[in-house]
C-alpha cells in the first residue's frame, strides 16, 4: 500500500487507535489528538468515563484486533488477562434458561478497559509515522474554498490559543460526544438522519478477588434482562486474579451502591452463581456507576453529499447499548474495512466507507435494538419481523438448555462471528422446534 499525505485522528480511545493503526499504512504521517493527557501507566482517564465498567471483548473483536495488532491476545494474556472459551467456560442464563455448555472456538479476553487501551496505545506509539499531539479539543473543520473537501481541523489546547492543523484526511473518532453533524452543517452539508432507541440503562460495576470456588470454577456468568424483570447481571474474569461484576437495570431500574443493596439486587436476578460472588468474594475498590440513555445510530451511509477528506468512525457512527458489548468489536471491523478500501481507489472514500460500515452495523444494531424492543416501555417500531424473531429466539433459549448446538449457534451470532440470519437456517429451526416441543 503506497503512502501519501497526512491524516489526523480526533480521539485516542479504542476507535481512534484502530483508525490510526490502519492509516499508518496509507499515509506518510498520522497525528492523534485527544482532549486528555494520556497516561503512561494502566489507568482510568476522564475521557473514557466507561473505563471503570466491565468490558468484554467479543470473539470477533479479539480476532479483528489480533489481525490489526499481531499477537495482541497473547500479549494481554501474558499481562494476566485470561483467554476465555465463551461457550465452555461461561454460565449463560438466557430468558431464565441455563444454556448447555460445550467447548468451542469462541475465545474472548477477560481484560479491563485500561489494560486493553494502554496495551493497544503502546503498539500505536511504536509506529514510526504516528505522533500524539498535546491535549487539545477539536472545535471546527477547515474546508477548501469550494467546501468540497475538508483540509484540516481547528484545535484549541487547554489554556492556549486555537490553531489549525492541516490534513489530507480527518477522522472523527470522538465517540458519543461527536460534533460532526454540527461541523458539517457549518460547511453547508446536511446532518445525517439519526435513529435513537431510549433504553435508560444504569449499570454499576464492582471488582472482587477471584476465588475458584465461585462460578463452579468457570470464568464468567450472565443472566439477561427480560420483560417483567428488567435487570442484568454479568461476571467476567479479568487480569490480576479478579472478577468484575456488572449489575444493570433498564427503564429506570438502578442497582444500589451500598454493599447490602448491591447484594440484594444481585439476588433478585434469580442466578445464585452471581449473587454468591457478590455476597462472598472480597471486594477490590468501590462501585462505579454509569448511565446510558439511548442507543444512537447516525445514518451517514444515506447521505448523498459529503466532503472528501473526512470520515466518521466508531461510536461517532453508532453507539450501542453497552450491555451487549458490541462497540469495540464493530470499531475493529470498521478498521479492517478501511484498510481494504485504502488499498484501492481512494476517490470518494467516504461513500464506500459509510456504505460498508452501514452493512457492518446492521447486524449488531438489529440484535441490540430488537432485544431492547422486547420491553413494552421502550419506544420503537415493532415490525412483525421483530416480534417473530424475538419469539423465536426465546424458544431457541428454551431448547438450548439441552441442545449445545443451539447454544453455539446463538453465541456465534452474539459474538458477531455469524450474521443474525444464520439462526434461521433450516437445520437450526428444526432443532429449535424439536427442543421447544420437548420443553412444552
């Protein structure tokens, strides 16, 4: 891949680091700009408020990051992060049905967000043509005289005067705080259509010392929210011999922050394996609370006018309900897409990237939003297809209590390895119907 020009990435979180890694192969220089002073150590930072929450890297996301950063999984594992068979080493309780486990090739990494981000950032820092700017906030795009191209970005450092940074390509990886619609409007371009699904999620994560007596010696457990009990519980092994426990509620349900209230919330899930960890394990640090009001998708792929020299990436394109753990995996997939596109004709790059990213987002968006629409209080169109799929997946969960093939098929979709329609293959449908009949 030939290199030419300078690229600027706004935002040095996971999506921005992925974008910078890909752009380093296609541009003479890549400049990363973030509002934060980035820590040298593994540490939380203000610009990633969700970093204290439990993070799960889905199987597809782990594979994509390994493709972008060769040997990353092994490096994380050497730093203490366990590699987890997401089928064979996790208790899955879906819609109240405990799924039958089996060994699989669906491997995730039990890693905290600070360790993952610092490890990836260290990889990017070692790239010879990538540099990190001192902390500054992007405040506007700079355009050509005819406004057909973005030619740079206006940056304002803390306590300093604004300055212009020229670029042949600017990538907005600012996450949910993206101001691209406003910046584009200032250049005379329409804002993308926006889809919002208000879920009002509140989740609280606590970290505990890991004891092999808990979870029957396995490395994770999950029980999902269902209509009538809009509460979720997740336990995941992480580095340093710890379990991260995330309890969450939708539609105004909020886990308490005190020890007794948190334990009672865990017990209300009806999954003793999770409540046992909360009651018996030794806590490490205090609880961390996070609120997430709505999933948001900006439909840039539907725009007919857009300036050359500009892209929107990661959560700035689509921000998913975090309970499903899809964001980092989708961002890594967008990185692989961008790498393929940069290897070819770069004219009207924005059109091909947004269309490809839209197709990448379709599957996980349908999973997250379709599942959230099971709750009558969540506003949104419930098409016959959405209702049928939700009823079918519920029946699949019932049959997966005894049929490990169905559990594997479901987890391959949940981990974004297979598209959702693979659950409707005739062989899978037949097993669901047989299993559902036995359950009935």
